[in-house]
C-alpha cells in the first residue's frame, strides 16, 4: 500500500473500469493508501502470465486487486487477504458478481490456504519490512517459475541498498533469496518494486 496512492489517480486516464470502481470505493471510505497507478500497470501485465492462481496480501479497498483482475486471463482465480474487517467487506463488494475473485478477511498468512500461486503480490504482510513481519515463504507459496512482487521501495542509488542509513534488510532478503532470481524495477522517480521468479530447481 502506497502513502497517497489513492490521490495519485486524480486525473489519471486510461484506467480499466474495475480499477475506477475500486478507486471510488477507496475515496468513499477515506482509504488513502491504494496501489499507485504505476504499480497497478505492472500488476496488470504480470497477471497476464498467470496460469491458475494469483494471490495478494493487503487488499485495502481493492485497487491493486482490480488491476490484477483486469490483466488476468479467463479462468484464473484470484485471492486477496485484508486484515481490517470493514475494508475486507467493502472490497468484497467491489468484486461482487466475479466468481473468480475471493477477498479473505484476516491475517495475511491466510493467503497460504489457496496456494501455491503463479503470481504472489506482497503488499500488506509477508514483505519482512515491519518489525515482527516475517517474510513470506515463497518456496511454499509460489509454483516453480512463479513470480513474487514486493512493492513500495525507494529506488536504490548504490549497493547495498540503504534504508535509514543502514542496509535495507527487507530488500536484500528478496534480491538475494536463494530460491529466486530477483531484480528491482524503477516505476517512478521515487518508487520501485522488487520482482522475483522462483527457480525451477
């Protein structure tokens, strides 16, 4: 979830209808931390490569999930987990009538109930950024060749990447994960994401 992400949609054109609907829901509920448009466009592209299942932690009001749904092929099932009960209910309403989309309420670890995934987006738990937030086990949650996305980093300007003047341990966890081939993608001057593919062996 991005600080000010919902406001980033002011004046944005070319949005899929479902994304517009989710942005309206986020505004109506005063939820400011939606997935930014730059991130959403990446998610839509990556969703097109999923064969069977896509998972997401941190639904919010469903803006990122709407981008994923907009890019997913017919028959792909999508699961997203939101810890706030009110937001989970409101997000589920955005996707009412879409049987392939499930919004789960509760801790992010519930995402394991429906894995493994071809694409897993870690946006609200499982990133390993916050104290006490253990990184998701991609060897259990991803299919071989599956993709993980960990968003909302500031672009690195050197090596090792720093956060608060210290090595950014969360980012290094993903970039150096032995089960992944991962890289950092710059999406905007102040925004990047880490994308990794699970190795086949």
